[in-house]
C-alpha cells in the first residue's frame, strides 16, 4: 500500500521564499539519496518507490520539471506493475507534470486513463476540465466541471467550482457570467485561507485576465500587481508562476497606455521564460512580437529600448541549444524575430548591420 503519511516532502507548501524553498528541497534530496543507497532492490522496494513519488511531486511544486520528468520516467514501470494505488498516483502526478511542460494533450491521455481505472471523483473531473480548458476545448471543460460539481454533491458552487466555471465562462467570452464567479472565488479564498499566497495569486491573475479581456485594463493592472506581489514573496521571481503574472501585467499595462512600466514587465517576463526548465519557443516568440508590434509600432516606444532584451534573448538561445530546441522549426521563427529586434535597435543608433 501507499500511505499518505509516507508522502512528507510533497506535503510541504514551499511558500517560504526561493532560498528557503531550495534549502528544504536539497535536504529532501539528501535524505532520498541516503534511502536509495541503503536499499538493495532499488525501485522494487516500496519505501524507495514511495520516496521517489514523494520527491518527484516536491520537484513539481518547485517547478524543477526536468528532475521531476527524469524521476517519473524511471519509476513508471514499477508503479504500473504494482497497480492500485501506485498506478493512479503516477498517472495523476505525471499529468500535472505534462501541464507544467505545456504538453496538455499528453496530460489529457493520462487523466482519461486515470478516469477509467477509478470511480468518478471530483478531483479527476476538475483536472480533466482544467486540461481541456488549456487545450481550448472550453465546452468540454465546462461539461467536466459541471460533472465534478454533481459528483461532489454540491447544491451550491464551492469556491473551487466558481473558479473552474469562471475560467471556462471567461474563455467562452461570457465575461458577465465569469467575472462574478471569479470575484466570489477570490473573496472566499481570501476569507477562508488567507495564508495561501499562491492560490490567491492565481485567482488575482484569473480576475485580472477577465478584466483585461473586458477592456477594463486599469482594474486588470491592480489584480495582476497583487498576484505578482504574492508570487514574489512566496515562490520567488524565478518561478513560472511569477512569470505568468508578469506576462498578464505587461499586456494590461500596455492596454492602459502605461507603456514604460509595461516594457519593464515585458523584460522581466522574457527573462523568466528564457531561463526556466519548461522552456518553449512559442512564449518567447509572442513576447518579441509584443515588443515590436505592441510597444514600438503600436505605442510609439523608443526603438532603442529593444536593446534591453539582448541579455534575456541570449539566455533563451543558450537554453534552447542546451535542450536541443534550436533544431525545432519553431526556433527558426524565434531567431528571426530576435534578429529583427537587434537590427531595429542597432539601426536606430546608426550601427552597421
């Protein structure tokens, strides 16, 4: 069996700031190494296998997705061989990993398999709804969220129900229905779990996104700033969660005609994207397009400001090369857009190109 009491490392909230979070994670790694060293039969030892699953989720909580991926790959056959509950936990946790890696179709496959192996459960249905939302299938996502609410026996929507349904309604452009749900979820979380910085920050991001899509950019700026502040003090500026708040804030500031502050946040977002484990060329490309077309061409920002992006772009290139992404077709369009940025700011100061 796999007891919840065995999963100590993954139960930590990791909201003590980046340095303390790293110290705690490294202490777990040291303990794990000790356990593995003294075990004679490796992953066939249930205590080692449980510790491996525990550490993999701890990695997930800290967005160390490369380490998590390696560990999940190593333990997969042993979890599947053991069956319940090892197999379903592996499927659930690996689906979470795939979402953090922007590999949502694979996450959906894992969750659909999980649903086949277990009785209907609100958590599984909500997770399926979240994945289909991320895959832009919002009607299917709404069906799963409603099913989760029904299975849970909720006569009135819980704060999770309001959040999930609010996201689906937002994506379907039903903003007048979405916003009250999201604001109610945010208020409930602030009142019931005020110490949960990360979840409250995520809700601020979602509310900010809804406001921005409604054309209420100044209200969006407020919520994104709140989210960024909460992420900064809990998980740190290197976290992809922090980057997501910066990305939303960048666009909201641009829409609110706060160009200089918006470009400050774009530079910060690009650096965050460039150095993360789950690097993907698409967000890099989108940020460079926003810099050129949104800030320079659209808002009239001085083209020489683009020179500030040279450092983050260099980091992104090195990271893509390290991960073999430079040979991907998507990388070509990213490199072309980087060249445009460098060329335009060089021409502005009269450099030879």
